[in-house]
C-alpha cells in the first residue's frame, strides 16, 4: 500500500474517551481489531491507520455527545459511512474515534410537492431511490458505489448524472451539522434559494468531515422523466470519442449521462458484466425528457457521432437493456481489477475544461502506455472528468513509485490546463500535495477557517489541510 | 429613511489612509460630498452613511494595494459596483474607503467551447450579454437592475431565470479575490466540477464583501436556445395563479421563467410601460428549448392554467413582444413607485418551499390590505421567491414603523414555513435581525469565519454579522 504519515497521538485523551464511550454506548462502542481495521481502510490504496474505537450513534444528540467528549479530551473524530471513499478519508493517522453513521439511516421526510427530502446521513443513494420510486421521484447523484448520502455530501461526490443534474454541491439544500465543539446547527432553511449569510451548506459539502459531522441532509429531488432512452456508440479512437463529447456539450444537447470507456475498460466490462461490446472506445449515453424530446436528442447525437466516425450506434428505451449497461458502468471499478487479478487500482480523478478533454485523455492514455502501466480509463466526460486506474502490485515498491509518478504527472497536466486534481473523489490524505499546487495561496485561508472552527484539529485530522 | 446604527470611527486611521490614497491615486481618489453620498446610498431605504473617500482602481494589484493600506491602519473597505443593492450594503457605518470597481470593466476571456467566461467585477450583466450575443451565448442571471457581475456574485443574486438556470451560486465557477490582508487568491480552477478542498468560491458568493473583495469572476454561460417562446396568462386570484405555478413546477415543466404580478403591479406596469394588460393577477412565462419543445411546454402549461381559471393565455415567439414584456417586468421596481409618487418602496424578499407559495403570497396580500399599506407584489414564483413593496412616506415615522412591522411579520412567516427572509437581495444592514432568527446557532460559526479571515473587521463592517 501507499504509505501515509502518522500524526502524534494523544494517548491519555484517547484512553479516557474510549473508556467514557464504552460505558455510555455499551455494545455500540466497539474496539475489536477487525472492526477498527475495516473502519480505517476499505477501498483506498493508502495504508491502514486504525481508529481506537468505533461508535454507532442513533441521533444527532448522540453524535453531539460523542463530539463533546472528544473535544474535551482533544481526541480525533472520524466520520464513517460506507467506507467507499478512495483517498484515505476514513483513516485515523492520529488514532481516535470512528463515528459510524450507518445506523442513522432513516428517511425523515419526503416533500414530494417541493421536490425535496430530508434524510439521515447513513441512508444510501440506492435506498433513497428505492423509497422514492413509487412517488415518481428520484435523486440523481450516483457515484459508482452505493455510498451513504452523508458521505457523498462530505466528499462533494457526483457521478454519471452530474452533466445534467450537477454534483452534491448543487443538490444539497441544507444540512444539520454537529460542529467541532459539539453544538448542533442547521446551515439553511428548506427554501430553494437563499441569500441569507455565508453559505455554510456549501462550506460543509466537500469538507470531508474536517469542519463538522453531518447528521442530516436536505436534498433536492427530480421528477422521473416522462421518457428515458439510452444509447451506446463505438469510436475508432479516444480522440474521436472525446471530440464527439465536446461537440455534444457545445451544442447544448441536455444529455443526462455521457460516459467514456476506453478499449481496455470495454474488454474488462465484457468479462465482468458478460457483455459483448466491440472492444474500441465507447460512449454510453442517456437522454431524459418528453417522448419526442429524447428522440430528438438521440438523433442529434447520432449525427454528431457519425461526423467523428462513430459506429454501432444503438439507442433503446428498454429499461432492462439500459439497467444492464449502467450497472456495468457502475461496476467498472471492480471490473477493471479483473484485468490484473491481485493488483490494486490507484484511481485518478482529474477534471479539465471540456475544450481540453480530447487532448488530455489522449495524453493520459499515451503516457500510461509509455510507462508500461495497465491503466483503463473511464470518465464522466461531459463534465471533463475522467479516471485512469493504473493497476498496481502493491507489494512492489518500484511499481508503486511508477504509479505515483504517473498520478503526479497527470495531476500536474490537469492543473496546467486550468483543471483540478479531483473532480469528485476529494482530497483526503492522498491528494494534499496537489491541492497545494492547484490553489496555492488560497490554502492559507482554508487553514484559517479550519483553525477558527476546529482549533484543536479534532475533526478528521490529516485530511485536506 | 430607516435609521442605521453608526459604528465607532477610527479617525486617525481614516485620515492617514485618505492621505496616502490621494497621493497614490490622484484624481482616482475622490472625497467630494456628492460622490461620497452617491457611494453610500443609491437604491436602499436605509439612511445614508457616507464613506470618507471613493477610490477607482484599475487592477487587482491596485485593489490589493488599497486593502493593504486600509489593513495596516484598520480602516474599513466597502466595495461598490452599480449601487443597486437594496439592504444598505454599500453604506459606511464606520466610515472608510469605498472601492468603486466600475473602471474594472473588461471582459478578459470568453471560452465559447467551454461555455464560460472571465470578467472583471465592473462588467454589468447587460454589457456581458451584448458582448456574447454574436457567439450564440448568454449569461442567464438577471436581477431587475443592470447590476455589476462582481456585485451580483457578492449578494448571491438571481432573478427571473433562476428557476431554470440557478442563482449566482450555481453560475460562478471561480473567483479572484483580494483577501482582508491584501493577498490575491484564486478560489478554484476553471473545471466544471471539483472536490478540491473547501468551497471558497461559494463562501465568497453571498459574503457581501465582508470576507474579501472580488476582482475577477469566472462565469458559466449558456447557449442561446434554438427556440424561445413567451406567454402570459391572467388569473382570477393570487391563489389561483400560485396554484398554477406550483403544479407547473411539480410537473417538471422546465420553464425558463415564471413570474407573478399581482393586480396592483399589473396596473402599475400598464401605466409605466404603456401596456394594456387585464388588471388581475398575471403570470409571465418563458420557455427555452427546441422548436417542438417550446410548443410542448407552452401547451402543457396552458392545460394547467385552464384548470385554475387562467384566461387570456397568449403565447408568442415574437422577440419584440417578448422583450417588451420582460422589460416591463424588469422595470417593476420603478413602475411600482408610480403607484404613490414621492414614496419609497421597502422591498421584502422572502422565499418559501413551493408547496407554501399560495398560502404565503395570499397571507402577505391580506396582511398588507388589513394594515392599509399600498404594497404591490411581484415574484420569481417558480422558486417560491416574491417581493412585496410597501410604498412608504419616508418623512412619516408612523408609516415607517408600520412598514417595519409588516416586513417583520412577513419575514417571521417565511421562517416559520421553513423559508428564508432573503431569496436574492442579501442581508446587508437591513436583514441582520432576521438572519439571527432564521439560522440562530449557525451565526456563531459565521462570526468565527469572519474573525478568522478579517480579524480587524475592516471588510464592509456592519453587514451580515
């Protein structure tokens, strides 16, 4: 695994807090090695740094109690959802208390006529959508994993639908947050827009638990469109596929999804998801609208695709076919690992202005090949966001060094193109050096905000700042 | 006028800074009474609190110089755009330096293929749209006034198109900001989405110049739709009009604009804009999409309107007719003043969840009548946001008291409905007591952020916090 810096531990404080929490929460405070290991690790490529205990609260009041106890004794608090973050977000480099929010999994209210809902942080996106379906509503944000909505807010997640519906930043209306001193606040009312003071909602979205712990999320919902159609189209090269994406976006076709899989990814998906797709760069699309609207959109896209040598264009309104394709897309992280069994993927997450997309993806593919890396590429290309996933033997330090060199090179390339090192995964532990390169002078003020709200640095220390 | 609290003045510091700036900026540092009066006042209903000097910088570096000078001597800095804010945002309750940004009015870049642009803060929304038109692009956010884009970012402005295109929060990609210590930062790269650290962009949008001074704005742009049609429809009551709005939103019709004018507003518009509309509650709409799409949308709305007793439904694709209607809508602030010449309007700005819209607008109209106030109502009702504009004789303390009672009652009503006291105007000086009612415990953390970034409280003091 990739090493992470350990931070000084407050042994006395930790011992005291674990004692208090055990007494207070009984079986809901666990200190066994395997549960602690699971709560520090999960899908990241970064080495495991265990918390000292895992607590399972049932309410904001209980979270507040935990945070107040930790604050008093200056002990770290690390929020935990499904553990599907990728940049070491749930590691405990200074030890401390992992707060597992998955027992706070109630859907508190669905305001169908306002197109919003209020959920606890442990509700997953799939749970929410299952609950909403009967009411003709859905929540569009879909990272690959079936992540918790609190975690998705914390990492400013997005996914395949972001090109049309935005990211968590655009879809969180308000939050309830337990602040670093244990106080419970609400960041906004439920109105659709507001100019009422500093935007604490957006400050907490993407703060990765370093400024407070989210205990309730008010989300915007969407009506299930009258018609949905999906399409796929193969291209002779990555460049051709990206050129088609760029023109689709610039034409203003309101695609709901437009996803790229390179040839390597298609071959991985064919195996993992039992598909039979041509093994060349592929675009997967989805269109939302009226019956006539989705036909119009698919036709316009078809014309664009043809211009760039697209072939095997197939549009369908069959729900079954559509679900199969999108399930395969969501399983790509796991499917890709099949390309090199035993290896671990180091996901990159750059996002560039759309005009740079073709140049950037092509350069990334060329560089990986030049470096001898097996590195499939998938991407939410309508937003200029894509992931290379170099598959690395984590017992081989040379390979790790090579992968890190590739990741660094790619992040630098994105930054030089006025893009970002992370479109949706967040900074965590892994991307901190690149955040500094990307936003340099702004970091001083992020640090000032962190110090002002969390002077003892107890909230998820070692992440972002 | 409504009185505003004066804050302690740092006379020595102010005198020193004015001397330095006069020497440094020559004619671009003005101290005449009338120019100072103009820079503290403009469209607000709050009494004039003059700055001590007005400086006209040409670059971020010059702004940085001004802020560093003020920071050294602990003298207030108040940013100024077109002065069209409504809540005393540009007043100088502790004196200090008004920084007029209107000479920083260059459009620095239009990245047509990325659908974004970079502008200086003094570019107005109309200037930008004139510049963009030839490229088939537009910037959708349109407060009534032809405001500056820096000012619009600072107040988190929106307007009639927000129901479809969002507010400034959704349309600012990145900012260049001169921080309270004079350092120049960039809050984000130009990528369409990002999870790179705290969202300083969104923190600065709506901060009303209290955390820094915006010197560059990167904005998302939209392609001019293939087809635009507009429509108007009269209703027997405010309730009926609002019910039609609620159903339109709940049906997911992607209206670009849906605006309410009450009967009083229609009569004011008829006079001011030489129209001949039936003097009953009116909805104005606009649809954006493909040729077929806008027809579909208008038809679906027509069916809904009929259900609620809508009459005189008229849709048109004529640009001239459309512009005439929307110009009338944008002129409503001035038109309303014609209802009572010599009086001053005290604009309210509440925004409630859409399910509460009919109840809330009706209650507001009834209350104004009960209190004997002349108070036309207009609103961006698709977002649940509307403005009552009680027209007050500002020389009559009893009337002012009555208006303030009405405003307070209405803000409390909105807050009780999980809404906000301000959908788009901001807090400024006028709405501070309501912000406290609305977000209570959260205010402590807003204040902590303010103190961390601006420990001497020099950036637009007396606003928000």
